[in-house]
């Protein structure tokens, strides 16, 4: 079946540090992959996405590349800010004929200190 | 961009009462809506999928008689927690998706509802 595994948090970094949050997946076929961000007490916001192998999604300085060979979609940012503190969820979207559901990883909490 | 309005943002109710949560797509037609439940510091657990005009499909282990989902129009889905108990206290999030002719478009999430049952 389809599943997503993320590195466990919490991750604590100093401002301007480099960020990597690992995400690997198992899936039937070639799903679309997403990163969502959740700020405290709020819903989820789409951060970036990639729909096919070797695609790179990017937004607000965050990047992730769809790696079919390693079934990974790691999130990176070169220089984090305090405002990036949030919970990050990696997700895959099942194929249309599988219901097209979003399947989430367990989430990784990021805390950035000044 | 696409906006989903979820209401209320938070609600406190007495044990044994029912609570209704609304999820509206404001500027697009949502053929499918999803309801999730999130426990503190945990991931989103999909509860059910609802398609406009048909019965919701519940995930395994979710009580359909306790969590009533109605998707009567292309812009509105409701989740009613019936006879709520303290263990139903949680953060509930809806998501709306537009799809057409086998193509899937984006998912847009509501801002969530914090339910506390006392």
C-alpha cells in the first residue's frame, strides 16, 4: 500500500542554519508528492509539490526533488528563519483510480531559535 | 487562490450533545471533500471521503454513526459529531478537492476546528 515516512522531530536549529527534513515513500505507480506546513492552531498550507520523477518543487526558499530511484522527497532550505518554526508534513497523492487520497507522514516539528 | 472556510474555529460542548462543523469552498466547486482528525503532535488521520450527492466513504475504524458527514452541495460539507464524549476532543480539519474528467486538481485545507468536550 501507499505510505510516507518522515524523520522524527522535533528538529531545533539556530537561525540561518541549513535544514533537511527527510521523507521517503512507498507507493503503487508514480504518485504526486507534496510538502505541507502547519502553524500552531491552523490548518495545512501547501508549501511545494512535484508531480513526476526529477521534478523539483520550490517555494519561499524551500526545495524538494522527487527522486524515484530512492523513493524520496527530502525538504531543504539553505537558511532558516524563526518564522519557519512549524510542523512540516510530507504527503503523497494516491492515483485517481485509487481514490486520489492524500496520505501524510507523521509530521516533523521544526523550531528555529534566534 | 482557492479558499476553504471551516467553521467554527473552536467549540466547547457538553458531553452527550452533538456538534456540527461546516466546510465551504468559497471560489471553486469541490467535488470531493475529506475530513481529518488530528491529535496533539500527531499526523492527520483521514476519517472519511465525501463526494457531492453521495454517501461518505469512511476509513476503517471510524464510526459512521458517530461522525455523520453530509456533502449536499458542491460547496458545502458538514461533519456532525453525535453524542460527543471527551474522547472525541480533537482538532478536525477538512480539505476540498476539485476534480474533473479523471484529472485531479489541488487540495485546499480549512483552518481547522478545535473541539473540546467537557
